[in-house]
C-alpha cells in the first residue's frame, strides 16, 4: 500500500528547482530579485498585483511562448505613458540532477523578432539543450475555456503536452505546417505543377503522420496513467483524437498511413483548392475529452468538473515527464483553487507531494494555502514587488526577507 | 560622425551575409587602418572578380572560364552529376573531396511562399544534361529542410523519364558525433538509413 502523501515530506528541494528568479523590465516589474528556494512557493496578492507575470516569467525560462502564449513585444515593462515595452530579461538559477544551472532569456535588440537564451551564460547550441535540462508545466484560468474554445486551442494544448516529452514534435509540426502552407499557396494560384504538389504532399504525409503518431503515443500514455489513478482524487479523463490520420494509424503501420494520407491529398486537390486549404490531416484534429466516471463529454460537464479534469490531466502529464526524465518539471498553478470545492482543493494539496515537483501557486487569499504551510514559502505580491512572509513556518509569520528591488 | 564616403562603405558592408551595422563599422575601420596592406588589395580583388567571374553555362558554378574548371576537367567522372542548391554547397562538397563527378547548381529551392517556382531554378538545363546519354546517376544533395526535400522529390519525379539513377544524400550520424548528443530527428533518420555492417 503506498504511503499517505505528507506535506512535511516536501521540506527538501525537489531534484529540479528554481532557487532564484531575476527580472529586468519584465511586464509589471521594472526589476526584481527573488529567492524561491522552497518546494512550494505561494504567490498571494490582489488581482492585477503581478502574480501571473511571475509564473509567466518562469514559464519563459524553457522554450516556447510561455503560459500566456504572448508575443515578445508584449513582454517588456511599460512605464506610464509608454505604448510598447522594449528590452527585457528573465534569469533563473536552478538546482538540477546534473548540478547547478543558470538559464536566461530576453530580448537584447529592439529590432529582434525572437527572444534569445543563455545557458550558464552562453548561447545554447539548440533550444533542445535547455529542454533537456529544465521543464515546466502549467495550469491557468485561460485553460478553463479549453472545452468551449475551438479545436485549434485543444490541438495547441495537446501539442504542448507532446512537446514537453518529445522535443522533436515541435519541428515536425512546423515542417508539416510549412509544407501545407506551400501547397495551399500553389492550389490558390490555380496553375499548380502536379509534380510540385506531389512533392509537397509527400512532405505533408511524412511529417503529418509523425505528428499524429506522437500525439497518439502521448494520449495512450496519458490515458494509462489516468486510468491507473495517478491523479488521485481527481476524476480520470479519457482523451481521444478526432483525426483521419490518427484513425489510419489505428488500422495500419505508419508507412501505410503515409501512403493513405498522400493518396487522399492527391485526390482532394480540387476540393481543397475551392475550400482554401487541406480538408484532411492532423491540422484538423480535435482532442476529445470524456469524464470517465460519468461517461460524459467534458464540454457538457460543470465548470468545476472541467477544472478537476484539467487538474488531473496536468498532474498525470507531470508524472509522465518525471518518469521519462527522472526529475519532475516545475509545476505552475495559476489561481488553481478557483472552481475547486474544499474537498478537491485538499485532494490537490495532498497529491502535490507525491509528484516530487517544485510547485508555484497563485491566489488572492493566502489562507487557502495554509495546509501547505510547513513546506511553503509565502510571497505577498504587490505591484512591482514580491515580499516573503515565511518559509518553513506557519503562514502569518513575520516578514523574513524582502526581495523586491 | 561619418562622412558620406564612409557611410556608404558601412552601408554596403552591412549588406554582406553575417554583417550588421555594428560589424560593418568595425570592418570599415579595420580596412581604413590597413589601407595599403588590405583595403587597396581588397578593392583590386573585388574589381578583378567582378570583371572576370561569371556563372558556368553548363553547371552554374562561378569561375573565370566558361565552361568552368570543374566542367572542363577531363579527370572528373562525367557520368555522375551532383545537384546542389547554391555555389556555396558546391564549394563545401569540393572542400571535402567527396565527389569526383560533375555538379549542377539549381540556384535555390522551390518555395511557393517565397515565389520561387521551377522556372526560376535551373531545372530544364538539368533535365537536358541528364538526358544527354552521358549521365548514369544524378545525386540530389539538397538540404534536409522542407523546401530542400520538396525540391529533391520534385526533381526525382522530373528525372524519372530520363532513365538515369537518382539518389539522395543520406541523413544520419555525423562523423565524430556521439549518439548521446544527437537530436531525435537525426537519430531517427540515421536508423532509417542504416545499412549492412
């Protein structure tokens, strides 16, 4: 019988942990130097204080567009009267299973169209080098809309889950999108060279099947983990894909699925030209989530049940990353207590120690997180600063350290 | 403060690949400081190259003779043509002494988004060379990008009627590379391209 989760067991830092966060002209922070050397970091403050900005800064230390999916031009600090932010930087000091690590990211040139990274002070050879050392998963209130939004939001959510375990997935998705955009342009021109279309459809078939196969593999692992009760008291979701290429992969080997997809694209050129793009393929896939205990489509569940399903998926995903990499990713939970009843909130707090992850939580009421207090560093966030109120002690203790600059 | 001559020099240098305004200023300053030993010889070399170097009418290489030295070299294997995207790629293969045959420079890759169509590349001359009866194999040495691979697939289709063997570069483990440092895509390609030991 597994031991009961125990909050005190988290007083040691997890194998992967952010111990210091430094911001320079980032979002609402002109400058900030923050010690975060605790297994649980609670960021409490009023709406608009800058709690989510801190989580976003942490999420940007790993490759991707961060937990808000923001463009780099939106991330710079804007002083009163300034219409656009300029240069900005975020740096983090970590402990990792391979030793100390410093990661930095930001915009060094006002004309830059993408942010740059520093790994231990030097430009990394590839962003995959960073992904191999540090990882983060998150849950935000924006994700609550996942079940109401269109299929593209669910595809992006799914691809982010895949990418965290399979960094090459991003390259396959990009290659597929490029080949598809080229084919769309040729079809729109109306004088498409058949040999050129053949070549592009071959690329779409190769990369598209790779994308669908990676998604399929992730969902199989996620479903197995959820069915095994990895999310504790949270209801298990069953995730499936509504995708023609995924359906092929269920029936035939990958090479045969490529042949099928290639043939379908060639046969559909006329209709694709009139509809403005490929009507079939992994770019049309939809992630279908079902509340397993109720056998009910997630879109038909209550808001609280949807939130609980999402929490379960994120916890299971974090566990998969831990199993795959040997160290749990940072877990960034923004306003996670919203929509969860007391029982579910307690279940979440009880599940966190078992993940072995450093957890960052935000909320407007610090007292909600009191059950985590023995392990938690409580930071009170006010515009432009974050103040530590206590670590390794009960909430409400005297201020221990002032970290805002 | 820079005078108009210096400003023009910096502006032109900044157009070179790998150069930005800052490195262009550094290069201009370095040239001016080494006026006799570097700047004048460089200017002479640029003028001489601009006058003398032309694209080869057979393969698209750059040389002072037409056909170029590679096409005119009787020691090279005339039955094999290696198709590359740019002259830079040709130089890279020549540096490696890896190919003893002839070349064909396409002048880029197909890209509908960039407006680069088959008629903008040296495709028809390649088909004529392949159909000449002298060629037995065409090696497609395009990049491992979507555009590079699309171009290779397109050329393979167009070359099919000529009857010559069409091959592509393998993708896989670099010489001296350690498996633990390779990305997943390269490792997958290397496994797919394995051959008997």
